[in-house]
C-alpha cells in the first residue's frame, strides 16, 4: 500500500501513529476488504482493535449495508443465542414477540464479534455452522434460515491456549483465523505514545476550553518506558485526568507519577538510572555480578579451609601423626574427640604407658579446633598429676616440645 493511501485511511479514521506494526495491520485490512474471507484481529485490550473491522467494512462491496459491532463478553450466556440468531414468540420467558437477531438483521452486511473467545461452547457450534453454510435456526424455532454475513472477530486472549484447554473449538478457531491481523500493544509503538498524548491533550483543551497540557523531557522518558497495560485506552484516560486536575500545564516526571499507577506485577515504571548509577537490566551484567560474588565466596571458603588445615596439622603433630590427608568438603567447625585415660602401673619405667578408652563413643566430647591442642595438653598434665615427662610420653612428643606448648598455651602459671 502506498503512503498516500495509508495517510488517507489514517485521516478518515483518526488513526495516529507511524510504527511499522500498525501500518502493516492497516495494510492487511485494506487488502482483505474486497473479499469475504473471515478475519481474526488479535491484540491486547485497549489497543484499538475496533478500528480494523470498520476499515474492512467501509472498503468492501458491503459498505452500503449494515454493520454491527457486538461485544460477546457483555451478553449473558442465557440470552446470547437469542441476540445473535433471533428467537420465536414464546420460546422463553419474556419472548413476547419474534426477533430476527443480528445475523438476520445484518444480512448482506458485516458483523464484528468483539471478544469472540468469551462465546459459550454451544454458541460456538452455531457460529461455525453460519460460517460454513450460512444457515442458522432461531431459538425455539425449527425453520432453517439463510444469511449472507461477513464476520470479523477480535480477541485479547491466547486462542491457541484456549483451544488446548478445551475452552474454544479448534475448527471454529481456524475458520475465523483465515486472515489474522495483529494489533501492536502501545508499549511497542515508540514515539506513537507521544503523538497520541498530543492528540488527546488537544481534544480535551478544545472540548472544555482548557489550556493544553504538555510534557517535560523527563516526563516523556517515563511515558516511553512505561508498560501501558491498558494501552491506548489507558493513555487517553490518564491524559484526560491530567488535563483537568493539573494546575501546571507542563507535566513533569514527578507530577506524572501521581497519575500513573505503580503495580509491581504488571504496571511497574521502567527504572531510569541517574548518571553514573550501575544498571543490572541486562542478563549479562546480572550474570557478571553473580559470578563476582561467587568468586568472593570461594576465596573466603579457601581461606577458612587453610585455617582448618593448619589446625589439623598442628593437632596431628601433637598426636605423632604423619602425613596429611585431603580435607573433606563437609568438615564441621567442631570435631568429636575421644577421651582416653593413661594407665600407668606402679613402678613402671618410662615408655610402658598403656591407653584405654575412658568412655564409649557415644560420650565423645566435642571440641573446637582452635582449642584441641590446648585441651589435650591440659588433660595429659592432669592425668599425670603435672608430671611433664609422663605427659610428653602420653602425647607422643618430646619434653622440649611439650615445654613450648605449655608456654604457648599459657599453662605454666608463671612457673
């Protein structure tokens, strides 16, 4: 479609915006308009899906016939068949007369079924029959009627998911989705957000004879980064609020935050970093941050393990152990130490000291690694009544080494 034709359509339907996705949707609508193919418009609530079926009808051979826009979600399930296909007199309570229904009244014209995903399953079967054969039966009637209606449908739900969950007929979905038209959400339309704001601000100023509001540069950035869950409808609503309630006519970022809701789940304002502030918006930066923290944790763990290793070597040296085994990863900060009792026979010469377990394993006492050496020396001295020679023999170390340990642990009591 050439730009002249595109601008003509935008001016006629008061469409504001120049994003590629919007232009593509209008292009598809104009191309499919001369045909009778079914069209399914897909997009979030508030994006302006209702414009496309109007463009299709007005540029089709049916443009002089009737056009009906029906919101399927607003009609109660008990009366929707009657609304769409009509009813016979007395077919249900309150049916005081006959009704043609939309499909009978719109013969030769176009019906726009908005929120088609809300249709009950029974109604979906009847709609499928109309699409395939053009036939339908009134509620309470038996006569098969014919209609020639162009159907354009729209939905804001994931139709494929609805089909997989059994909430929408698969055959009807493919019948409606002959020509899909995707309407972009407002957050993906870039500078169109500011163009739409100017339009709504100008409309409010003209309608209520108010000074037109404008946006400061910092407010523009918030508008461009906001998620706009309500899309164009929400933008118009907020612009109207600011036009009426703001005393200042230039809207700053601080003023704007009073009108834009802050819902952390769906409407959170995009974070605008101040100069020099670090941002973790990208997954790469976040990953680098995690790896940096892990490296610090590993360094701390290595330092702690080296401390434990040194303490264990010192303890093994006191016990006469040789060599060093790798430290298991699950080394606790405290270790169980079995208490042993030296049995020294009366008159036994040095070197003939026997050892026996003083308690069962269940009575092991837990000692902190930093206190193991000190407590072993204390216990040895206590069991040998202060006799350093026998205590050294019990510990398996020389008298000189025991003397150094006593000095190191402050056990000499000033002696």
